[in-house]
């Protein structure tokens, strides 16, 4: 099959709308305010109804009106309040552009068209964990290789909370186990040196055309090599200076004068990159195994992905030291 399943994970935090980022709230504050329910199961069910009804059986579009998402009573949504979890499914995809349809074996005869106001959709899985006794939750959004509505799902979820005068803060998260596996199974294949700013004299020396541009950046890339992660860092950081060449014309003398970015690839061709000063903040794309797909399709099997992401959530709980 041509399309891989991917997963994006966000840690989410809650605050009052307009409040300080330092004053984070437990999720119980939202559910009590929004749904006036003391019973957690009832509150979660009300949230699902609220979320689905917010679409009003229509598609919510992004600002450019190029993508849309929707959820109705026909789509899978369930809550497990004892675990503080909501699992769901939305449909979404591209819109706003006329497309003609053809068979792969015939580029002459059209078989139909996708009109400007049509939305060509795929199913997308979401998992929401909102512990009532903690100020950190988790949002997981599944996507496909080169096909995603993750930003639109995140924005729409924020709007649900804003309706009740709350704001959500999102921080992308990759579990430590995923990072470690990626590093053990990956190599560095490219390195880049990035200079964020140059003095006017150096900009002019590069070319007089650039002298007036204060935000000019320089990026030097080195490729054509491949080293395992551990070998690379041991050898690359062996000398006191990262760059021994004379690059003073670019205002580069010391290690602190530029940012170093390493590019990684694993044995299956999955890629990521990270700054040298954030080596342990590497955030590789999370690819899901093909056995999570519904038989004969590139779509997810709802029960399988639900179970698999439960295990990922358990690992995240340990990382954030959530104990119940």
C-alpha cells in the first residue's frame, strides 16, 4: 500500500481565556464550568455531543478554505471516563479547487469531477486524554503520508474550549521510547550551519544587494556522508571548534556564532532533524505499523488504533509522572 499512517501527539494545558500561561488549571475546571455535571461519565458524553454538534452537519474550513473537517453522529465517538479518555473519528480533506477524475489506465476519458465546493475526505482518528485531577492532557491525531488535517483539528478543538472562556496550550510531544528507537536505528546524513544575522558590512561583502536586508540568513549544508548517530556525535564534537574553516566573512568565528542542525534518517527512510544544542529534543515523525490498517485499505482500523494509542498514552503518563 502507498500510504503510511502517522501520529502527531500534543501535550495540552488549560488556562482561563486571557489568563497567564503560568496559571494552569485542572481539566475538572473546564468540565464543571462547561457542562455543570458532577458525574464524570455524563460530562464526557456531553462534551462529545458538544463537539459533534459544533459542526452542525457541515464542514469546518481552514482560513484559506482549502481543507475541511466534519464529524456527525454517524462517526465513531466513545468515552471511557474511568480512564479520562475520548476516542473519535472525523472526516476531512481537500476542498476549494476543481479536479477532474480519471482511471490510472486512461488519461483521455474523465470519469467525473470534484467540484469547488466538494470535499474529498479520508477518516482521521483522534484521542483526547483530559484527566480531571491534572493540568496536563494529551491530544493524538492520526494522519497519512502527505495528507493531514491535524492543524484544523487542533484549531477547532481550541474553539470548543474558547466558547466557555478557556484556552488550550499545545506542545508537540514525542515519547522517549520513540526518540530512543529512532536514534538507535538512524544515521546522520546531513549537517547544516545556520547564521541567523550578519552585520551590514558582511552583508555588503557577500553582495552589495544584500546590505539593506537586516534579516538576512546564511545556511551552509554539508551532505554526501552517512554515520550512525553515536559515531557521528563522538567524532563531530571531538574538537573544540565545530568549524575549523575560515568563515569570518560570514561573522562566524566561534561555535556560539551559528546554529548547527543535524539531519537524521532511519533504516526505513523516515527522517527528522534537530539542533545540536537540543540533541535530546529530536522529534521524529511517528509512523504507525501497517497492521493497524483496516484489511484491504490504507485506513486505520478503529479498534486496533484505539488499543495501540492506549499503550502510547500509558508511556506518556509515566513520562509526565501522572499517578492515579
